[in-house]
């Protein structure tokens, strides 16, 4: 049996929760990136601590790769049920590297590798995942010094024996993988590039967290909820070197109220959660709308309603965040499609929230936050932060109508100046005191709503990709940016283009000219009702008849989206 894989290889590792699949993902992606490869990794996992079947997909390529694919070139299963779990993705072309003495699989493309036996000889079955890492790295003939250096970094705090055993496990697997390569049984022909060694390898979670740090976020309040909790963990780690207050609140209601209190005091506070957690925060959001408090909320979506599929992906939270909170007040909703966008938009979110005194959402999803790929070093020269609160005088009025021509009154904070800063959840007068005078109520509502017009100064235009003379326009938002782009590259039709929205509410006005020009608009979303298509209709009057929707908890793969778009073109 001889198999050569050129340019782009998809490697999937699968096993039970607790078998170290995420450890394998981390080791392989970082080592391969260090050796100059383009890598992409994403995971799917069940909502259990032990058992079940989880998998990680790692794409390695000679060119940038940023999307999920169905194809599996090489599969390393750690349990027999792993193969069944992956279903139709395992084809007659899939090479399976497994310890078949323990799994007893029947497949013509099976390479029997004594992964468990090697691990036991080293001292513990737990090293099976590191043996598997070694096999893959051996296929690529990775520099052994690079492997050893990274294992020392990764396990150095666990003691010399642990480091030594991990290096031995990787080395034993490496020999087997290298033998497969040199014999021609499994040959991978993918070019490494020296220039990629300095790339960053980050996840969606990292991109949002680094963007918050760049936006001078100095406090985060959260009640943990998958898949939004990673941002809380990241900022907790950053707090070791930066002045960041990290508070795991007793519940979601406390978390959002703490964040509002932080902004009131002059901090730049953030909340991170998921759909179900945010549902408990809605009264707090409405409070922010009434007292005109800045607020930044990261919401990582997952399938709903209720607990839904807590570890899967969806784009079902759009209607929630647009309509959340009782009453009418402005908000901005951002939905990054790339890791670079996540960094820059999160940083910008803090300035926009501060400038206009409104809630700003960063809307991601499980697929986005849990995916990794190479990015060039982020350009910090683009970063500019400004605090918009004012030093108060004795005659200061928090909601001074004469100084809020664009709907934005001067925001003071306690103890910065001689004024008294009064806010209240009831309707209030210019000084912030409760009022039931109906004329003042009208003026305050009109003032708050004026911010929608003022916000246009900072709107983020949708990104266009394709030939200017298009007939067919694929519309997408958030995490579908890269998969739609790769599907369009596969189709290679000059009549086809993409319009990606990273600002999903309000709809930027310049989007209308792109939409009106198309003979046919194709909407791509991970929900069952086409929430964004309906929003476009409501905001612009343009009806989108053609929708490609997926809502089983998995992201679109490149292959299926390519096929579905082709169907729409016929």
C-alpha cells in the first residue's frame, strides 16, 4: 500500500474525552507551525468530562488554510467507536493509523501501530497520545530538536521525569512515522516555508482576548459558560502581567451589573458569556441603555433553545442580541469572520462603547473561538485608544441636553472633578434624578435614539470579495467568512462574489448598493430561519429568497458549501 498526499493534508484524531485529544491538537499545531507550515485546527466534542467520542481536525498545507473540511486523509483513532462516530467522513481513501491489536478494526487502509504497547512500556497508557503525535511528526520528518524543545516548554513545570517520558514517547512514534514515509507507504509532499516560523498561531478565543487587552480592558466579569469561558481564562492569565481585575461572579446577573459598575467608575469592563447566560443578563442590558453606560459583551453562540447542544456551534444568537432588553435604545453588534478581524474589532468595541455610551456586542460561536490558524503579527500601530469621560464641574449634569447634540451627553465619573455623577434606572432629568415629567421623557428618548445616526461615523463596511461584475452574491456574516471564501475559490466563477458582514447591526448603509446590484442573493447561515436574511429585509427592504442554512451543531465544510452554492447557480 503506497499513498502520496500533496499540498494539503487533513489529519483527524479521535477518542474519548479524557484521552488527551486537545493535548495532541496543541502539540501538533504549534510544532508544525514552528517548522514553517500553514496549519488550521478545529475540534468537535461532546458535553461530558469522560467518555463519548471527540475529534480534532488538523489541516496542514503549502498555502493558508482557515476552514473545516469533510475529507480525512489520515485518521488516528484511540477507540473503536471513534471510527463509527466520524461516519461518512471515513472513506476508502482514508488512511487509518491505529493500535489494531486493541481496537480490532477492519479497514483495507489500516496501518497497525502499537501505540498503547509503546505507552505501557514507557510507563503509562496516558502517553499513547504523545506516541500518536510522534507518528504524525515522523511522517513530516520534523526536526527532532524542535520537537524536544517544545515538549520541554509544554511539560517543563511537571518535572524532569515527565518531560523525559514525553520525549521518549514522541521519539518512539516518530521512528514509526518516519519509516512509513521513507518506505513510501505514506508520503506527504507539503512544502515548509521559513517565513512562517514567526507567524502567530492563535485561536478565536485568543484573538478576542488580545483585542480586549489592546482596547485597554482592565476588568472582566463573568459566570462561566461554554464556549465563552475561554476569554475569561485568557484574561485571567493576562492578569499576571497586566493590571486586569478578573471576577468570576456568582451568576450572570451579577456579572453584567458588576461590569456596568466598572464603567460607571471609569473602568473598561467586559462580560463574556453564551446565549443562555446572556438571556439572564437582559435586564442589566436595559439598565445600561437607560443610564447610557458603555458596555462590551462577548457572546459565543451555541445551539439553543435552553441548554441545547452546549459544546456545538450555531449562529442563533443574532435576534437575541438585537432585540434584547426592554425598551428602545441603541446598540452595535459586531461579528468577526477572521482572527484578525476579531482582534481589531474587539479593540475598537471598547472605544465605540466609550464614545457613544452604548452596549457593543462581539458575536462569535463555538467553531470560531475553538479554531486555530496562522496569522501574521498583528499591527499594533493601528491601535489607538481614547477615554471619552470628562472632568466634571460643580454645575455638571450627567444628561445635559444642551451638550448632547448628537445624542451623546458628557459622561463624568465619580471623583474626577467637582461635579456629582447621578445615574438612575428610572427615567430621569438632565441631572440624573428620577422624573415623571412627560416632556422630559420625550426629550430623553429622542436624545438616546439620536445615537443611531451618530454611530454611522464608526460603521464597519461589509467586505466584498470577487469580480466587480458579479451576477450572484453570497451574503454571510461572522464565522462563515473563510469557508465561503474557500468555496468561491473552488468554484472559480467570474459571475460569483461574496459580501461578508462583520457589523451585523445596524446594517451599514453602503451594503445596499452591493445587494441591489446582484441578480440573485444567496444567504449562508448556521441557523434554521435565516435570521440575518430577515434582518436585511427589515433594514433595507431587500428580500433574499435563496438560503443555505445549517443547524445541526456543526460548521459548514468547504465541500458541502461548494456543492450547495453550485446548486444555487444552476
